[in-house]
């Protein structure tokens, strides 16, 4: 499998899991009461571990994008 495709799949799975476990990261209700995609919020959540230490605990590593990506790349290169 190509590395770019692998990273894309890992990212999509991570976004799906984060939306399920944390909720209201990508899909949010706007001021009109309709659900919209909020990519600014998603990007902020993906980059949050670089600015906030609370996502580096054992309980929050599943929603820590850099950790998940590095772990997934380790698996990719191992196999």
C-alpha cells in the first residue's frame, strides 16, 4: 500500500473515531440550527497536542493525532 494512501486512511479513521468519542469536532450545529462541517475546529483539534499537554496522558492518546499517526507509521514500516 502506498504511504500517502495509508496516512489518508489513518486520518479518516482518526477523524471518525474522534467525532464519535469526543463529538462536535467536525460536525457542529451552526447559529441557524443546521449541522455543518467545521474544518477550522477539526484542524485545531488535530494540532492541539502540539500546544496542550492534556492530550498526552494515557487516557487521551486515542484522540491524540500526532501519537496515532506516529504509531501507525511505526506499524506501516514494521510490516
